[in-house]
C-alpha cells in the first residue's frame, strides 16, 4: 500500500517534471552600442573647412603653439583655436571642423592637418576667412579603415549615429558561465586610438609636442604613418607634395626634430634619422628597448625617452625615463634609467625637464646632470598626455583639459590657467 | 513609508498567528544540484527562521555556483501538509543574489593586455518555488528532499580595453536569466 502510494507520488512528480522541463531554459541578452557612420563626400567636407564659432572642448588631443595662439586638436573632430595672448586667461576663439583629424603642424600661416587619409593645407592668414588651399591625397592609407568600415575614395565619415542595441544570446552547455578566465564574450566594435606637428626654432613655425606625428624642418613636413616616414615638400606652402616615403617596420609613433636629425619614437625603440638630405631621411642609429610606447626629445648630446605601458596599445610593464647618450648617433648608449609612474609626453627648456607622468600629473625635473636628474616639483592631476615648455610657459594636455604653468622662476613653477573639458 | 507599513503589517500578522499557536525556532541546511542548460553544479543553503503550526518562515543564504559563484540572501516560506511519516511541503523563496567576483580581469596572455577587459557584476534577483518531502528521522530532526524551479539573474558590465570612435571605452552589458532545476537534500528541525 505504502509502496503503491510512493510509486504514484513518484510518477506524479515525474509527470510534472516532464511538463515543466520546458521551463528550464537559460537565456541571455547582450546590450551594446551600434555605430552607424554618417558619410559625406570629400568635396563637401573640403567645402566646409572654415573657422566656425568656438565650441566647448570635450576631449584633448595634440597641440601646436603658434604666435599667441594654441591650436588644440579634438580627436577626429577638428581643431580649437585658442587666443593665448594672456596665458592666465586663454580664450577659446574658433573651431575648424575637420573630420578624422588627429595631427597638425603650422608654418608661415599655413596649417597642415590630416583628414583621415588626406593631408590638408589650410591658409589661416586671415583669421576670419581661413581657406583650404590644397590636399595631399591618400598620404595615410591605413586610415581608410575605421571601426570595421572602409571609406571609399571620395567619401569620409564625418559623424557616428550611436544606438543601444540588444541581441539575444543562445546558451548551450558550457556557455554563459563565469570562470576565472572570463565569461561569454563577443567582440565589439573597436577602433585604434591615434594620438600634432613640431618645429622648435623658427618663429613662423608652430611648436609641437613630443607626441606629435608631424615635424616641420625648413621646407619639409615629415608625417608618420604606421610604418613610414612620409616626406612632404612644403616649399610651396599651398601646394604640398609627397616626395618620399621611408619605411620603418617598428610601429613608429612620434617624431622630434633637432637640427639635422629626426628622433623617431617607436614601440621597439628610438630611431635616429639624418636629414642632411632633407628629402630623403636616412637611418643612422637606434636605441632599442622593450616593446612599449616612447615619445622622445633630444638636445645636443642627450636624448630623453619616456617608456610607458598601459592597458591599450602599449602592452607591458615598463614605465620609466631612459637618458641616452647620442654623442655618437650611430651608437646611442643608455646613461641611466629613472622609474616613473606612467610617463608620456615630455619637453625640455634649459635644464628643466617636464614629464607628463600619467595619473601622477606633471613633474618638473632638474636635468642639469644626466646621471642625477632630480624631481623639483610635481602637480598631480588627471592623466596627463603631453607638454610643451616654451618661453617660460609649460602647456600641458590632460584628460580633463589644457593646463598652463609659469616656470620663469624655475624653483617655483606655478599653475596659471586651465581650460577644462565639457562633456 | 510603504515598506515600513508592509513590515508592520507582516509583523502583526505573524504576531497574531503566534499568539494563537506556539512558535518554534526552525533551521535547515541543504545541499543539492542545480541542473540547467548551461551547466550542472552544486548548491548549498541554510535557512533559519520560525515554525508556526504548518508554516515555516525563514531567512536563508548559501552558495550558488551556477553561472557565477554567488551568495543568495532570501526569505523562505514553507507549508507542510500530509501524513507525519512522509510529510509533503511546498515552498517559495525570493531575494537578492550577490556575485562573489567583481572587477575581474580577463587576459588571454599575461603580456597581451590589449585584450584585457574589466567587469562589474551587479546584485540581482533570485528565487525558487518547489515541492518537497520531509521524513522525520528523530523526534526533532527531519530529512528533506526537494525539487524546485530555481531562477537566478546575472547582470554584468564588460568594459573593453579600447575606445570606440568617439573616444569612449567600449562597453557591453550582459544579462543572463538562469532557469534551472534544483534538487536538494537536507536536514531540518
């Protein structure tokens, strides 16, 4: 009797289990942002090149100092023109909309700026009427691909429509499980981040930072692609022309000119090129290091190389300043290494060495003696990117804006202004 | 205010019932198996509360290994009926599930940091409803067997190590809804 009773119960449970087994389903959803490009023809983009009303700065890119102005790139959007007549009170004056812009250089009132694959020459003589004069087309072919899209020859992506998208995830055995190696993952849309133009001594040439990919030396603009040094003649400023492309397989990222040399920062090391023949840079020396990112600056006999690792492109565990003897450019040798937090851009004026040390902020060093570089002051801030020390003012780009510091008194560097970003 | 009123109402109900019936302390500990499409894994629960007549009300916690290791915290209600030799009961519980891992780094190789993502797991809902058999093995102790529909929600935000075209970190939000069969055995007094 009891046995029958239990059997009936078990049968009942089994029936119920069978019926409800359809309820035992695991489901999932993934919500991600879908980016749809907005295209314009290159003709339309070029026709729209003008100085628009000033716009709030929402992110900080490369910068160039030119006269009393700061030209500040906003990644992929354009260039802010800031009147810095009074460094304590800079004024955002205008904006030049250039889709895909990442780098810039200026010489004799001609602004050279990239628009994805092309290099534009923009006459800024008349501040109220800037004019696109010419373009070197397809100078940066690798930039035709962005976020999984390829732009046609006659179109550029000028904007993105962003939409939250939900997709269902089918879960089978072994999926949807969190383990120490991670969980269910799909690849999402992604884009490389590129990080302006430099020259140092001529008053009619803009001053660039150490993270720039452009350098102007006399009548030549040297513009880096991912693996090439493109030599562009700007003897005729309104008619730049590509004359040479020098291949370098070291994933080159920054360029710093000093006299007849170009110092190239690459993930594999620092490369030194002679521009004795300016139309044809020649590799004369290199200093290799662990695979990290490294802006570089140099003076007569010493190169200063910051090496940083992060979670993005610059994988690794190295964060330091290398001081390198370049007396013999064919054989650069390491003098000393200084540990830092996560150094990026740097600049030097006299014996003062300025380093953007990531989240540790701006650091000011006495670099009188290469073997004994001493920290004098530090200014903690949000992540700092690049610095230009020029005529007693240190211009610093950071995650939260553009800072200016007065270092005319080397023993008492002071913050004098900040333009914050507006999200 | 509404929550406070609800708590006061429930408390007065319990008190009212308790005044008519004797109230005993009740505790149970169960181990079991969670069976679903994604996996089969272990589970552990402990519930402490009160027993009033045929009702048990308790607060439980435990370890739920399904999908992600988490600690549920729930309110459990049970109603027992039937013969004393093999008592039947139905039960339901519901509460919050607390994932054990958070901000966990995933890397394919130690030096390949580009593919590292960070994760933020959120507290989510969990619940169960099922039936059981209870057999007294001593005067106070019973052996429980249960089978239930068990639900657990896992939500986490993945932040990739690279930026989108607008310069913002790429993020994905995942939601998993686990509906599994929970089979448990335990001791109760």
